[in-house]
């Protein structure tokens, strides 16, 4: 039986016991939906604060000639007194064309786990947040009932951590402004 783990790679259930030399599942930004999904996961997980989001947006804006409106709006929202939960909102993005990642809860859970690993969350907060994401089967390989008993170094949680690291690497300012400039700077084909 295969599951769609991390949205893009099909993993057999046995692969949760992977060997260290096996290549990890790969997550990369392939469109505006992935980039915005990554920003939502960073905000929703608490891995990035409003000031982190503002700094990221400002650094992207400084690195490109003409920023897209959504990026300027993100910078302004993150620098204002808008509630944290409303910072990553993109009213001017065509949601039907954005094609958001299927693994948004996996991404968020991975970043929550990394937040715990950095000492920013207690074990109880960590288990509660990942459990909330897993409620209803929305985190690959994790059942909500397991969250209070699962060892925090479980292979399934480590795969989520790996995904969180890939998200962080994918939103690197230099990578986004050079490799994905079409997502942050307007072109004739993508005016949002």
C-alpha cells in the first residue's frame, strides 16, 4: 500500500524505517502555491514570527527590481499591527491557479517539530500542535491517538522534520530571488 507522503513522493509504508543512506523525500517550490504554502506553514507553525516574515519579504524586495503586489502586501502586513494569524493572507493571488501543496499540514508539522528541537516549544505544546494537525488524518503516517505516546525520535516524525528543513531551504532569500524570480517579480504571464 502506498501513501502520498509529502505530496510529491510516493512512499511505501515500510519506508518509514528508512536507512540513513537512502535519499530523503524531496520538496521544492514549483509554483506560487508552493511558495505561499511554505510561508503559511512557517507562520502557522510559529517557526517564523511576524518580524521574521517581514524581514524575509523585505530582503526579497531589496534583491529584485520590481516586486509583485502580494510580496509588498506581505511586507506591509507583517510590519503592521495586523494579528499574527492574518499576516499571511494573499487576497490578490488567483487561488484557483495557485495550486497549493497537498502536504501543507505535513510541512507545518515538520516545522513545529523543528521549533520543538530548537527549544521554542515544550514537549506538551509540540505534541498538542502536531496532534491538532494530525486530527482527521491530515499528517502523513501519524494518527492523533498516537501523538501522546509516540517517541519524539520516531522515523515518521523525523521524515516530517526533514520536510521542514526542505521548506526552510526552499524559501532561502537568495534561492527564491534567483531561482524563482518569476514568483516574486511580475511577468506578462503572471500579473499577481
